């Protein structure tokens, strides 16, 4: 068995009162949790499910792909 590392974006959604994750390399696969740890564990399970479904369909397993970067962009707001 091999392992693959995926970059995950983790953010707090104050409206939903939950931690939300996105996996850019897997078509922005997304999940959430009430705590950071729960969100990360749910993401790990979602990634495994995504890979299992991909394998079942005979498709290549996506790799971590291009470098993911989180940048700040300043915009003027009226």
C-alpha cells in the first residue's frame, strides 16, 4: 500500500459554525466538522472514498497535482 499527500484548505465558517475543508486536487472535494479535528478526519474519509470510487470506475487516481497556494488579494469595496 502506498500513501499520497493532498493539500487541504481548512477554514472556519462562522455562519454554519463549522470548519470546512476543500481538496483542490480532487475537484474541490469538500466536507466539514464541528471541530478542526473532526473536519480533518471527515476529509481523510472523503478522500479515501473519492479514491475508491475513482478506482472502481477505472480512472487514474488523482495526485496532489500543482502547487496550491493561498494568497491575499486586496480589493476596493464601496
